[in-house]
């Protein structure tokens, strides 16, 4: 046990001695660092000596550690027998190690400071930048308080001095960067090497190159920010004039030794043009980027990558907007010749890739021009839809008469002039596929023609993608009609009968063309579009759109006619002059309104549609009058003639409505134009019979009944009511009623 105690005692003596030496060296390091960074005295020799002494401390510490753990003389087993002693010794060793680590860091920082000053003095900015990065790494490990015996003031001084030196180097590099690259409008002056003068004061004999400045900025992670400023100036003063002025010329001229100037001038002999050709523009940009890569960046790929990150996307955007987008063909016939622009663009990008000016992943320009068909289609779409929109928004309501024979896709054109009746089917295509003669707006006719012209472009050198886009464009034209016309002209469609029927015709006209449009151009479409392209699915939409407007207007006109005829009251006491004049005035209002509608619609609607529309409207007041008279409980001998005259006058004048000249095809026989009014006015014959009944006696009514003229027109209850109202209660009336009932 005496040997063990002796060993532990010697270990404690060694630790105490090492601790004394650490304190001595620590004071010496702190004094040296403090002197170096506060008084700015040169202590390079002391620095070398201190580094050696600190290393010696590490060796002493290692020897003590070996005394503890290395067999056979290690005292670890002895110390472990007393846990408190072992913990005390290891804690002291860890504390000593932490102090030595801090001293090492301070000595390394002190060395880096000294190296930094020497490199800056010598103009070796890349080495100075590396020294700054080295200091930064070491200073991160310094404690922020006085832990492990660190002198807080010294550490703060070191950190402060580091920041000052970093700012000093940054300021110098930024100023030299600004001197090296000086911009003026349309001009960039580049100084590749400095002659050892910083400002007005010589500071070193070793010239600094632009490449060294750029590399030093990159090491300090400052180059990206500087390149953002540089890129902006380069875009505004150099690249933008090249791209936007077709007559621009790029010249690179030497100014003096290690200095040259890039100027953008004008070629006075060149013809004025609104846009540069891609080939000419690419040639100028290639010259500029070659100069940037080889003479300014000195083929530094790291610097070129940083410059490209802040510059190329904006350059590509300008090239596309000011040049390439304007070369996209406007006609399908120009598509085939566009391939040479694709080739020129790809060659331009490959040249920039080889220079390292643009990463190979940035193929923005070639991707744009390769997709020229899509750009063409989108441009065509914008142009066509803009024209279609102008047509639909215009207040020009001029009309044109259209017939089946004059329209594309007409039945006569599709069947080669043959009869439209399908053999053996019993189906006459005339009623379904033949366009009836009518008026449509000129704007709608132009809109349909626009769709035909769009589809005609398919097949003339257009690829499947282009064909699909043109097919969609033609559908978009019709969709635009559905979206705009009903909303923009809603008030006219709802309130103006003439405009409403024109809108109805426009919808039916478009629906007619949609039925055959896909069939007409199917052969032009590439597979599989030649089997799937159709417009038939749009037909119900347009028919429904036109029919809804038509029916809404008809309801409006029916209501108006009912208001007019309702002014006559219940048609009783027509022998009274005042009541008769009131009824006559109401009838005149009805006739005037019907005549106005007929005059407006006769030259607009197809003949059959006109007759059906007017027939439905004529039926409204006639039915109202007929029903009102049948409800009169007692019609005097004086009232009956007045009612008869009122009915006959109304029927005669209404018949003139159906005699107006209507729109009919030229090949329709004249004898077929005679209108069978009862076909379109359900109550027409009943009203005429009612006038006869009002003027007949009981025997006359019985004769009409026996002849079957009243069958299907009047039922027994209606006849009974009229007989009771017209004739007094006599045995003859009772007998007549029995005969009518039988």
C-alpha cells in the first residue's frame, strides 16, 4: 500500500505542476493576443514560440493520462478503489484539457490574423479570404463566457477584430470589383488586372487580377450578391439594347493594357426592322457571352454558375418575348419552314453550354421553339377568339338571307344535288338537314365562316397536336357564342321581338352547321381524330338556347295580347254603343299588335316557323273571345248581330296576316304557298262557325249539326249554352235541344 500511495502522490504532483505551467502559458497567451489585437504590435516570433509551448502542454497532459490508464504501472485500478479520488483526478484532467483546447484555438486564431495581414499586404486576396474562413471556423469554438478559465475580454477582442478584418476585406474587394467592371449606357469597361495601387496609395507590388477578386468574393460567399447587381446592370446597359434593337452591333475594343471595353452601337447601313432575326441575335449574344466567360470570368466555372443563376432566366425571357415569340408562324403554311429556327436555337444553346455560361439543364429557349406548334395554335386561338369576341360584342345587327343552297355543308352540296330522301327508309332528310330560308345576323354568319376557315387549316402540314388544337379552337368559337351573346344582348333578346327571332335563327343556323361540320372535315384529321372529331354533341345546346328565347318571347306576346283583348270586358251588351266601341278598340289593338309582329317577323323567320308562331298568337285573342261569348247567359237579338259583325271583322283582318309575302326557297311552286290557316290556328274554324250560329235560327243550327259541321268544334254543353242564351224558352227550343243531344 505504500507504493500505491507514493504513485498517487506523484500523480497529484504532476497535475499540480501541469496546472501551474498552464496558468503561466495562459497568461502569456492572453498577454500576447491582447497586445496583438489591442495595441497592434507585431509579435510574429512570439506567436511561433507560443504555439510550441502550447503543444508542449498537450504532451504533458498526455503523459499524465498515460500514468493513469496505461499498464503495468497505471494507477487507474488504485484510483478506482476510491471512487472520490478517481472522480477528482479525471475532473481535473478534463478541466486542464479544456483550457489547453482554448489556448490552442487562440494561438491558431492569432496565427490566422497574422497570416491575413501579410496576404492583404501582398495583394493575395484569395489567401486572405481563406484566412478569414479559417478564423471563422476557429472562433466558433471559443466560449462566450469565462468558462474553463477563458478571459472574456480577450475573446471579445478577438471576435471584434475578426469582424473588423472581414469587413475590411469585403470593403476592399467590393471596391475593386466596382473598379474592374464599370457600366455606362450601352458600354461596359473591364479592367482585368490592377497595377498594385489601391485608391491612391500603393499597397503591394503583386498585381491583382479580376479573376482573383471574383474567387475571393466566392470564398467569402459574397459573389452571388455582387453578381445580382452585375446582372441587373448587364441586362439594362448591354443585353437589353442588343435584344431590342435589331441594328445593334457588339464590339470589343482594347482601351489600355489589361483593360477593354464592350460597346453596343448601331449599324447605320442596316435596314430598320421591328424585330431581330433569331440567327442575328444569337450571333451577337454568343459574342457577348464568349467575352464574359473567357475574358471576364477567366473560365471560372463556379463563378459562371453563380452568374448564370442570376442572369440567364431573365435573358431567356427577354429573348423569347422580344424575338422568338414574334417568329411563331401565323399561318399553317409557314409551319414547315420554322424548323431552321429550331436548329439555330439549339446550336446557340450548345455554344453557351460549351462556354459554361449556362448550365446544360437550362434548355429554356430550345424547349420554347420545339413547342412552336402549340405556340402557333395558342396564338391562332387568341387571334381568332379575339375576332370572334369583337363580332359578338358589336352592336351591328345587320342581317343576311341564308338558304340551303348557298351554305357550306348544305344538303344539296352533301348529296351532290340529289334528293335528300334516303332510299327505302321513308325518312326525308329535307326536314332535318335542309337549312330553311331565313335571316341571320351577319356577325353570326362570319362566326361560322371563321370556324370553317379554322378547320380548313387542318391537314395543310399540321401535326396531330396542331390538328387537335385547331379542332378545339373551332369548338371554342361556338362556345364563345353561347357564353357571350345571350348575356351581352340579354335585354334585346328578351324585349325586342325582331332581335329575339334573329337570335333564334342564329342558334338554329349554327346548329345546322354543327350537324355536318365534323363530317365535312373528317378526312383532313389525322388518326384517331378522324374518327372522334364531331360537333353533333353541341347541336342540342344551340337548339335549346334558341328555343328557350323563342318560347319566352311567345309567352310575352301572348300575355300582351290577352291584356289587349281583355279590355273588351266580357262582350255582353254589345248593342250598347259605348260597350261596342270599347270592345272594338280592344280588337283593333290586338290586330295592330299582330300586324306589327307579322311585319317584323315575315322577313326574318323561316316560312313554317313564322306561320306556326303567328298562328299560335292569333289563336290567343280568338279563343278568348269565343270562350267569353259562350259564357254569356243571355244574348239579345240586338247583341247577336253586333257580336257576329265583331267576329267577322276580326277574322277577315286576321286572315290578311297570313297573306304577307314570306321567305321561301326559289324552287318552291307558287300554288303550294297558299296558307291553310286552320292548320296553324286551332280555333279558326270554331270562331267562324260561332259567327254563323249567332246569325242563325234554331233550324239553321240544327241543319249545321245534322250536316256534321259542328262535330269536333262544339260539344253538346257548348251548343246547349248558346241555344239557351240566344233563344227564348219555347217548346221548339226544348225540342231542338233534345235533337242536339241525340
